[in-house]
């Protein structure tokens, strides 16, 4: 076991809870993102007062949607090292495994039963959609999960909700933080956080965050993750009416990719003489090929933000973002060599991505607080333009390898000459989306008890697609190919509205309704992957009918309530909701190239949540979600009236910290995820069983600058399925121990 020392200097006031600010009045000044981050270090550790997304102008208690915020303090206490780790605090979110054609491995997830891989935002701007990478929280201020349709806020997608990552920005006052941690499975992690005012330049500050992370994945043979990153941000004009921020982040990863263990289909189970579903093999088994498999990703994000307050009631903000994600990976998808006989041989199916995703976005936003008669308005309006592009180059493999299900060998002869890189122009598939959007939101305060909240958004999307059409690998290498192209344009309108009632100063009851849409090709993955070759045979999946299809349409109704207790340090929330997806895309079971909009899907359920402090020595965050999801109509009879895939009926999470005498604190966490299917087809679906996990933490503060923490994850070393895929599943991590040292100065 490696041991380390973590130096954590953040903003010292973050450790001293205070009462939240009073409810905003019309005289309150508009807050900048920097102002909100400064307030974040003065509030109770678990009790965020506001969302950092600028489209929400009211305190979290008054937002008429189910919202979960995971603050930096929880991320630090849990020693979370990926976005997936952070999101395990949010019930109703399920993880998915990557698939070769539908999208590469990365942060694939579903919210309330609906796919949300492209519904991840960084500081309010959609993150690079197509490439797929593992996000690391070393530069996270907090993570905000908004449930329910959010197209009015976010644009396309967000059927079940969206995730916004608020990053760390410079602030006034110097602060320095270093963390070193080590543990089982060769775990090593170090982060650095430095905030420095610039001498002689009033209102200017520089913030630098750094990362190095390396580990073997507990409970998985051969699987490794290594990444390094740096985030640099510069601010000018802090504390004035005009502010400017410039930030750059870079994250590089070198991993051994993991497509887990193959499912046993019903037909294969009959041949093997075993039950279908999960093979009776150790969950540590690795079926990849270490002679060829690798995963390298590089993610760069450059952002500039300009803000100006004309007065206390009028503010202008402009954000420009350029993002690029490079993914170079070869991954093994384990599939049985024969679908029906008694052979236990598993093909190490070749999956390749040589993919570059780029995006540019510009968002101009105006906020205005005003009065019309006796009514008070908090208006936000904006215009957003963006261009996203994804290009994937094919590779050719001239041989294949296999291994045994019960005795896998991870090294098989693959010579460099057996994999051919075709390079730029070698039959790449390209998809691009240009978006022009305009939106307006208003929170209308009628009196002390009644408010109306509404929003309207218009999106114009242009989609362009191009892919090579070739008869064989030899023809492609010889340059004999033509190109299949497609263009489409869509105009889409989305809206949301809510009535808010405040019976008491510490409580809110709301009734909300909203719409969203899923455009064709929205996540730059609903495209045929580049032509794949296996022994010279062309494998193509035409999806032109999918790209030509109209958008899916979604509606959600939600009745909820939020209440503050214990001097407004603890927030309790509950909601009843129903989401209906109409025009759902379905694939013809006889002619798979035909995609129609004959489907309907429905999810209804209950959300309960709590976050905050019971007293000065006990803080906790957690929640429970019940989901009842089904396919109410489909062109495929095998899908009708079936459960939605990756939609557990019950999920629960809790994280609790108790401060004891002697500067000791104890932490306890638990997560439960109910059983779920990997798809909606009655004849092919597989079921992942439910699981219950426990985590523990013990911390000791040596002095105000130095502290220690021991985290034990998956305390009982429970074997479970973490991510479900079509032909495979990925087991969750086994038990691990991490010791870290925090030093602040």
C-alpha cells in the first residue's frame, strides 16, 4: 500500500458555517460568478445557497425543480477521483458501459431513465459531446444536477435532466492547497490548488489547479488509469463593476480500457448448459488484449468571460469557449465466437476510435431586475451560437484473437502490421452540428407568498454528416470509395413554467411543467461508426433514416416542496413527477435500417432528498428515488410494455459526517441501486441484480493546517455490476483503502 500526504489549503472560511443570507430583495446587487464563489466559502459546508448557473436567479430553496448539489467539501471527504464517483451521491442516476458504435467509453450515464451522455455542462456551456472521456474533479467547485426536462435552459437533450460542473475561479485573498494520497492497488493521487492575488494590480488574481493520478482498478485484473491535468485561470477587476476571466484546462489520460465481461444470451446459455445472464466467472476476469488495447485521451478547454454591471439591477455577461477532445483508443469488446454452441471461446472483438471532437460556443446574456407596478421581475435573456464537430478515422485489423471465458489469457499475438491506420481522408466519418439559440426567463414575484417562474427557448440546428462508402478493405486502401452525405435543419421550441407558493418563510411548494427535445444526431454519436473491417469484410450500419427523423419530444410535470430546518442549515426536498417521451425512435425489427417515430416512453416516480447540517457536529447529504419506467408504445412488439433499460426502480444514497472530540471526524456512506435491464427488448435483455455498498472514513485534524483522512470504499468488498452495456457489463470496483494528508497554509 502506498501512503501519501495531502496539503489542502482552500479558503479558510469554508470550515466555519454561518447562517445563509436573507432572502434577496429588490435592492440586492446582482451577483457575479466570482461573488457566488466567495459566498460559497462562507456558507455551511453542505448547504449551497445558490446554483452557480446564471440562468437560475433565486435561492436553491425556491428553484421549482428537483436539484441536487454536491459541494467541494463532499468531494474532498470522499476522495472522489472521477465525475462518476461524485454522481454516486445522486440517486436516480445510472451508469452505462460504452459501446463501439453508439459512443465510446467515458462518462456515460442516464438520469431518470433517459440517456444523458451529452447533457454534461461546464460552467453552463455544453461539454465536448462526442469523444467520451473520464472527467476528474480536481478543478470542480461543485456539481449541480438538475432533474426534469431542461431544454429551455440547456438546449437539446436533457430529457431526464442535466449535469453542470462549476469550476474553480480566482478570488481575492491568497490561498494554497496541496494534496498527496496513496493506498491499495497502487493508488497515488496528488492535487494542487493555488490562488494568488497579483501584486500591484488591484482586483487581479491567478488560480492554478494541478493533478496527477495513477491507480490499478480494485477488483479488476490488468485495468489501469493514469491521468494528469492542469487548470489555469486569471481574473481582473474582482470587486469592481467590470470583470474579466480567462481560463484554460488540460487533462491527459493513459488507460487500459475495460469492456468488462460478456453477457450469456439465452441461445448461448442453452449451448453451454448454464443459466443465461451473468457468467459464473470471477468478476476480476479481464478479456482484453494487452498486446494492442490502450486508451489515450487529451481534453483542452479555453474559456473567456466578460462581465459588466451597469448598475445594481442590470448586468451583461459574455462567455466564449473552445473545446477539443482527442481520443485514440483500441478496445476489446468480449463477444462469444459462436452464439449458440457449447464453446466457451470469446472473441476479443476489435473496437477502434481515432476521433477528434471540437466545439466552439459563444453565449451573451443580460440580466435585468425591474418592477412593473406591484410586480417584481428577475429577467434573464440571451443568445447562444455554437459549432460542434466530430471526426472518426477508421482502422483495419487483418486478424482476430480469442480467449477462453473461464480461463482468459490477456496477451495474444498482434503484430503492428495487422492493424492499419488509414489517416485523414481514409474514409473518416464526420458529423457537425451548428446551433443558434435565443432564450428568456423570468421569475415574477407577485407578493411574499406567490411567484411565477417561466422560460422560453428557440433553437435552430443544422446537422451535416459524411461517411465513406466502400465495398471492401482492399478497395478502401486502394482509394476506391465514394461518400455518403446528409444535411438537415430543425427549428425547435421548448419552454417551462412553474407556480411557486411559500406558506412560510422556510418552505416552498411548487407545480412545474416543462418540455425538451432530442434532436437526431444530438450527441454526435447517432451516426454509423466508420466502416469497420474484420478479415476484409465490410460492416456498416446505415442510419440515414435516423438522421432524417424529426426530434423526439418530451414533457415533464412535477409537484414538489422544499423546506429549511435548523436555522436554515438543512434543506429537505420531495417531488412527484412524470416524464413522457413521444415520437420516440424505434428500429424496425425486420428491416433494421428503417427508423420510425412510433414509440412512446414514460417514467413516473418520487424523489426525496436532504442536505445540510443537523447541528455543528453532524452534517449529511442523501436521497431516495423511485422510478417506474416503461415503453408504452413501439414499432417493435418485443419492446411494448417492457421496462426501460438502465432504470432501477429504487435507488438510495447517504453520506454522513460526525465530528467527535479530539479533532476526529467519522464518515459513513451507503449506496443502493435496484435491479435493472440493459435494454428494453424482451427477447434480448439482460438483468443486472441490485446491490448495496458501504463506505467509511475517519479523519484527524492535527492542527489548523494539517489533517489526515483514511477512506475505505466498498467496505464489505461486494461484487456488483456498475455499468450495463448491450453485449457486456463492467463490474464495480472492489474494496480499497486510501490514506491522504491535507495541509493548508
